[in-house]
C-alpha cells in the first residue's frame, strides 16, 4: 500500500512538471487553439447542444435570465408529482424585505430537469468568481452568474423557440401575480402627475374573491369560465379578427355586491383596475387620451354610469322634446356629464363646468377604433337602473355579458353564513335552514343587509341565526303589507277609472241623442239639465 502511494505521488510530480514545461514552451495562443479544437471534437461526438444565458449582457441586465430564474423557481417549488420528480434536491430560499412571499431558487452550480412537450431538458445554474475589475462606470457583481440549457440535438429545432417563449410568458404571469395590483383613478380636471400620466394609483388590497362572493353558484361558475376563456383567448380573438376586450354590465339594487364582483374579477385574473370618473373628464379627446394611458391586462370600471353621466334612453328623451335620433348614428346624442348636465343627476344651477362628453365619444371609447389601442382589457359598467341606459350601450360588443346582481338567495345566504360564522354544510340544524329558506326570497334583503346582521353577532352564532331569522321575517312581513297596499291601491284606481268611464258614458243616456264628440255631449247634457230644471220650476 505504501508503494502505491509513493508511485502515485511520483506520477503527480511528473504531471506537474510536464504542465509547467507545457506552459513555458507552448504559447498561450497555441494552447487556446488546442482547447477550442478539443471542444469542437467533443461537440461533434456529443448528442447534446448547450446554451448559456448570462445575468449581465454587456452592461445591461439580461431579461431572459430573470425570466428563467422566475420560471425555474416556480418549477422547483411546485408540489405536483410531475414537477417534484424533476426538481432539484438542493434549493436556495430567499425572502425580500417587508415581503411575506418566500422565493425558491436553484442553488449555485446545481441542476434541475424539466419537461416541455414531452422533451426533457437540463438547466444548470453556473456561478463563478469574477476576475478583478478595472475602472467601470457601472460596478459589476463579484460573481458571474448564468444558466446553461442542455437540449438533445434532435429536439433543438422542435422546442427551443417555443420553449423560450413559454418561459417568458410564464415568467410574466408569475411576476404579475407576485407584484402588488394597483387601483387607478383619473386625475382631477385631466391634470398630469410628475411622470406625465393622467392616472393616480394606490395599491389594490381588496380581499374579495369568487369564493367569498355571495352569489348564485351556477352564475358565479359561468362568469369565472367566461373570464378564464377571455384571458386564454389571444389566439381566438386574433383568428376571428376581434379586438381582445370584453364588456360586462353589472346591474341590480344597491348593496347586491357589484363592487365586490369587480374586486373578485381583478383578483381572479390578476389585473389592475382603472376606476374612471367621468365627471372629471371634459371632452371626448381627453377620454381617448385616458384610454391610451391604460395598460393591458386591466379592468376599466365606470360605476353608477346612470348617475355620473346623463345617458338616459334617447327614445324617452325624444318623447319629451329632445333631439330626434331617427336615421342618425347609434350614439350621436350629445350628453353632458354630471356637474354641468342640465336636468342630469347632478345639476347645480351655479356650476360653470362645461363638460361635453357625448354618447358617441363613450361608445367609441368602449367599442371604436381607439378601444383597440391595447389588448386584454375588460370594460365594466355598473348601474342600479338598467332601464335608464341608452340601448346603444347595452348591445353585444360593448356590454357582452349582462349580470343581474339580485337580492340574496338561499345559496348566497349559505355562503355568507360560512364567511361570517364559519358554518359548513351540515353544521346548522335542518329546521333552522328550512325556516331561512322559506322567508329569504320573500324578504328581498341584499347581501349587504344580511352581512350587517351577521357582523354584529359574529361572536355568538346562535344569536346571529336568531336575529337573522327575525330580520328576514320582519322584512318579509313588511313586503307583504306593501304588496297588499299596492294591490288595494290598484283596485281602487281601477274602480275609479271604471266610475269615470261610466260617468262619461252617462250623458249620452240623459241627452237622449247619440253624439260623436265629448264637447257636444257636455252641451246637450247641460241643456237637458237646464230644461229639466225649468220644467220642474213650472210644475
């Protein structure tokens, strides 16, 4: 054994001597050429090709490196069996300052296998110390980082470009989900902020989701499916020649959850929200500029559109002496916005505002050429009175989906009981559920009203159920009384109409002459009455 170690030490010394002689005798250029020749011979006989993606591309950050890092972090942290089988056993964990999210990453000089379209690839994270830097305007990191992608040569042409595009899209999706969503509002009077933008933003932290939304489950599933198809429909919209946008109209009584629905849509898709206040927009041109400054993957909201701008039905306006729209473009009515709108929802007499947004401008905003200046946008209008809106706003292509936000139904009530009291199916006695189901539809209480009852008694579930049942019964009784009074009023009004009609028909019998006009009947009636009085006086 001692002789073996002696022989190995002697061999190592000979190799070190040969290496020293080789570096002394052989020029660096020749050594570099020999190394390149060896690499080419290796590549010729190798069945794999390698691609390097460095962190720094010259002096700029390589965006593809960041995309690969995000994508591999999601693959490494995935708990699915297919992903777990290809994940590395050695991961790095990081968490940013003031952040609750933990980021998984590939450790230095470690590997991770991935599968795309049935083809296996290998990623390796290469980290090496950087040589001492000379003077530079931008100091570089002390370590040189990069990813190496290994793909089989026969699969290179099939998946390389598609795989990199997939990684970029996936990274953008992860980045959008991880970053804070923003709630925008247009600046007062169209003024610009310090960056020259007409929108002001705050972080959007609304907790509403479709799971917590008190709504009929079937209708909720339909809306979620429609949103999912829209978000994944880029190829469909391009193939059909349609702009990648969609319109929703949420209407119903106040307190039925229209604003919560918008927040749930934003959280479901990961979109920003632009809350457009029309009373702060002066002209159609300014409205178009606001649209141009919105980003893709966003929801543009106009709440209470029947109150913020005078967009009443043009047919009703024409009947009251308004402008005749027959034969005109569908949307040519000139409607002024709130503070300056004569006869509108906000009509102060002393207001000097001269807003002049037209219905045509708003229609072009949602469905005209300017609505195509971005992609993947959703327009949402809300109103309490859909009958007040012009039909041009309601047609498909502008408002594609009309969602009626109704009073709280029994399925919606069970969602509220789960949210506020923690009740699951089977936790509440059948007798109580039956009593609630009997009065919930007749009571016509909004989810907001029911939520207020549950919030006040959330520490005592039994008391909450009792007070809720009592509130529903009280509201149902009031509704019955109101309906009964309305029926009585309708009956009295019908009787009054019949008596009035009978009174109008009776002069014909008194006069004894069939006349064709109401005035003649009245004259004959008066004449007949006067003659009758004279006869009575004579007698």
